[in-house]
């Protein structure tokens, strides 16, 4: 990958990729400080994980009765 980036990466300003730290490190090493964005799959996955964690915390605070009977 390093060879590919060195050969074709001169005009690259932005990279959209997954979350692999080794890939990110390789891109930074070869291309320098450019904009790195998350791909749509990983972006949505992190949002889902965050919402799931908050939902679990709220449900623990509510207790079983409020969770099951939907009494607020």
C-alpha cells in the first residue's frame, strides 16, 4: 500500500476510510497531514454504539417496572 500511495497519492487531499489504526498511520506517513474522514459504515456504527450505551444506562436507572410497563 505504501508503494501505491507514494506512486499515486501526490494529488490526494482527503481520504475516507475505516478505523484501522495501521492503515491510518500508513496514510499519514506517506501523505502527511491531510483530511481523514470515516466511511459511512463506521460513522453509523459509532452512533449506534453510543445510543445503545446511553439506552442501557437509562434502562438501568428506570428499573424493571418502568422499562416493561412504559410508565413515565
